[in-house]
């Protein structure tokens, strides 16, 4: 047996249903148990979507399906770079997307000038790449680094802020270097062992893929193994791509990922809070960024770049700032203004009363008028009149 709610009380019932800010499913279950009116489910769903508090405090979105970077056609055509700290020193790591060859050099400072000079030393050995991938650190987003890339005709691609997976190859190279150096006595010999170890599927080391030869390391090797040999780049690229395809299939099957719906300009969204914050910030989509799954968002007076994972679809009503209102579950009705018990019967009497009131106002101008007491619902509390003997 359920109660049929009349139209005049439906808005009040909706406020009671969502009083504790439960989700859409829970609110529907609460309402279906005791009440009914036509279109109740759709109204509850829209109410929760338009709730400003529910839009502000949300969980992180699940990861999307893996989107690996395609294998380049040539060695050292695309490289990734990143900065990291090790034993209180700053290092720059550069990794080739084709051969997985890693270069690591210490930086004299964290400035753009030091980063550029270190990259010049590395490029002087292996050549100038066509594309550089990095994060949005100050060293890579500066005017000097932009000019450096323009002079050498290098395309600079940056990852979305707070989304390290976009620069995953460089992040993985940093992890590899740190693990090697923590367990090794000689840093450079540890890097040499990595560079001369064959990779999966292709059975060739990063040095063989990049330079066409196997450098001599501490292990004894025949001269025939150290001779330079030509490699079939087509079959190598196919083998490297098959490894990425297997990784993508394993990741997607584990997390059952789905693509998030695309966003369009003027769509209202909520931006994921940064580290140390909890509230999702309201914003509006400006445009789709050149990078996949990346958008430009207008947040207040600023335009931010964010990945699709850090954006939740919202509504215009939920993004509006809502003032705190009494939420005690009661139906609040404004009380009409109190009228005077004696009304003036003529224009002359009204003028006389107005003059007397102005005189009293002038006399009380030096005193502070006490603030009237009100209840939680906003009604004015009138003290009782007692006989003063």
C-alpha cells in the first residue's frame, strides 16, 4: 500500500527523499517503498543530478581503456624525457620509444637552460628526434624550451596535467633507473647491462635496435656476436606492437574498462580536485585539446587543461552556487508582515502619526537597534506582553 502524492506536495516530498544526499538508486528505493506519483523516478533522478553538494563531493572515475602510443617507424624518432631525484641530485632521463634505449645524465640545476644543454649532449650522440614527449614541468613549458624545439624542428607533445600515464614510457624509464641504481654499485655499468639485455618478442637489446650492434659488457662474448648486423625494421616494429597489444588486452580485461562519453563546448562539468583537496570544482568545456582525451576547461577566470578521466559531466543547475538554506525536513511558510492594530482614519491623522514616528526615530538615532530574534525557519519571535505594576 503506497500513498499517492498530490502535485502540491511533490516538491516537498522530493526534498525529504534527498535530505541525506543519497545516490539516485537509493533515493528511488526509498520513495518506491512508501509513495508514488506519475514521473516520480525521472524527477528523483534529475533532482540528484542537479544537487550542488552531490556534485561537489564525488568519487574518482574508473580508468578508461588503455591507449598505448604507436611504435615509431624509425629508431630515435620519438623520445620521452622526465626529471627525477636520486640521492639528493637531479637527473634527466631520455628514453627512445622504438628501442627503449635509456640515457640518464645529472643536471647542474633545475632551470630550462641546464635541461636544454643536457639534451644537446644526448642529441649530439644519437641525433635529433622528430618528437619529444614530456610533462608540463616548468623546464618544459618555458619560453626557452619552446624556442629550442622550434630551432631544431622538434614537435613537443605534453601530457595532461596530473595525468602521468600520458608520459608513461618516461615514467617507466625513471622507475627502471631508480631500481637499478638502488641495487648497484656502479650506476653506468648498471645502465650498460640494461641496454645490452634483449627485449621481449624481438630478442634484440636496446643497443642493437638503436645502433645495430651489441656493445661489449662484463660478460664474455664471442667476436661474432659483437659484429654489427642489419635488422628488418618492419618485423621489429610488428613484434614491438604485438607486445603493446597484449598489454592493452590484459589491462582492459582486468578492469573491464569503457570509454567515457565525449564532451563538447559549453558542457557543464566538474573538475577533479587536486592533491590535498576534496571538492570537485565547477567548470565549462571550452574546446577539445589537440591531444586525445584532453579538454580545455573554463574554471572561474582561468582556462585549465584536463584529461577526460578528471572531468565529470554535470548540469548547469548543479554548477550554480547555492546558499545554505534550512534543511530540517519541515515545510517552511513565510509569515505575513504584522500590521498595526490601529490604522489612521484620515490623511491628517496619518500625517500626524508620521511626524511623531520621525521624532521618535531622531531621538533613538544614537542608540543601536537590537536585532530581532528569529527561529530556525526565519519567523520572528515576539516576546509576550506582561502587565508591569
